[in-house]
C-alpha cells in the first residue's frame, strides 16, 4: 500500500512539472447496516455502496496539457466486496479511466473506459437511488442514472471514443469497443454507440443515439436499441426529462418477456429553496402485449444548512408472471463540515401478490429469505450513510 501511495505521489509530482493542470478529486458513499431483516428474523452486519459491492475509497486524478490538447483521467478504487457480493480486496480502475487528444479544437479522441464522458446521459436520481437501491426482477424499466438516455458505453468494456463539436450547440459522438484481440468488423462497429445532442439555448437538450448490437440468427437480424430524449431546462427550478427507447430486430427474435420499446417521463421541481419534489414513470412494452411498470415519488427537505430529510416511495411491476414490489425510504442527513455528511435511514421492500418469486423483494444486500420453498414478503434495513467528497 505504501509503495502504491508513493508511486501515485511521485507520478503527480512529475506530472505537475509537465502539465499545466493536475486535479485531484474523490467521492464515495457507503451504507453499512447493523440492523436488517430478510423476513426470517433480525440480522445485520453488511455494508454496501448504493450501486452494490463495498468500495470504501476511490480517487479521481485528472491531467491536462497547458494548451488543452491532451489529457488523461486516472480513476482508481479499492473493493472489499465487488458488486456480485464476492470478497475482492483489490485495486481496479473506476468508471472513467482514459486518455484523450484533441487534434483540432472541435474533435476529441479518447481511449479507455467511458462513463458519461461525452456528458449526454439523462439522469433523474433521488431518494433511494442515493441510499440502498431496491432491486426489482426486471431490466425492462428504468430509473436513476440513464433514466431517459443511457451513456455507460465502456464502463464494463474499453474502447475508442470520438466527439465532434462542429457548432457550440451541437455534439456528435461515437464509441466502439476494443480489447486485446482482433475480430470481425461486425463485432467492432456493430457493437458501438453512435449519437448526437443539440442544445437549444434557454430551452433544453435534444438527444438521439443508436446502441448497436448487430447480430444474425437463422437469417433473422438484430440492429440494436435506438434512444431519443429531451431534457427541459427552460423553467426556473424545474428539470424535466422524457425519453423513448425501442429495439430494432426481427420479431421472431423476441422471446417471452423481452422488451420491445419503452417510455420514460420524470421531473424534479424546487417548490421552495428548502423543499424539492421529484417523480418518475417508466413503462416497458414486452412481447405478447405484456408490460413492465415502475414509478416513484420523492421529497427532499432542508431543515437548515446542516440537517436534511429525505423520503421516497417506489413501485416496480415486472410483468404479469411476477409479483410487484413496493419500496420506501425515510432518512435524515447531517452535514459534517464542508466535505462530508452522515445519515440514518429506514428502508423496506414488500412483495405485492401471491406468486412465489424469490427475488421480488430485496434492497441490495437484503434479499428475501426462502423458508419452506416460499420467499418472505417483507424485508428492511436501517442503514447508516457515510458520504465523503473532496
């Protein structure tokens, strides 16, 4: 560990002499629960980040040349437990770890892992998204990050990014995956992301992209997923976003429960300086007329400069064959200086229905216990929230 810290410090010193700008940043949120229940008695003793796993620390180091033509982003973190629940205790790169070069001011080429590097993602994050996230038995609805417009190309994979800004208001972007082996071109360009975003000054942003997933099965072709979204910013204290997505492939390739297209609508409004209301709705239309639904509403209230209150209620309806799930959060946070806060909350999830479904009721590391072949229908956790940023 000492050698690693020393190496990073030395690298930063060397970089400082060769680069005009070196910035260091960090943010991490951890949620240990000493008390929790999977429906089969009172338990506890687990810790998670909101997105899963247990990552107690991470850092973001950014370098850029004095002429703004080149740079690097070095994101590092340590996992005690990875997002699959496995003991890890290793170092790895974070969401954005890449190098970039600008041959001309309007063009940026980037190489590495990209998570919203192009700045196009359409988010609506509030309430339990920032605590222990409830997990429904479906990927056919959206919420939180990428709610109306996804932008996680290269988070799990690495690749080459291209960003072109021919006009101040227009951004064109592309990403193709790369690894250590050559492959047929359909596995490169046919798996890329291609899109554009146009900013209407004082109104909002229009976005569209194709997440290519080129494939062919028995003469039946799949192209990928098309997404379009609009973010409204014209109204003071209001952020509203709407998005659509649909899969482009031959109908014979859809299996039972596969999503055909979806619609997302959400907004966050500051009613007063202290009080904010957020809500979202997502629907996925599945094969054979089935559908998945998710909706939620959340409140944030600043009691004073240090104390804040938060609450939300959410409903997830995976499809006609599964139980629905309702989750809720009530919590409080307290600012500890300018770079940290502590919080305490109560979170719960419950199954709505009589179908036996093991995973229909869970909030991250608190999954419904199965007793005598039947999943329990109510789980809860009392998380502490450690939030630190620099």
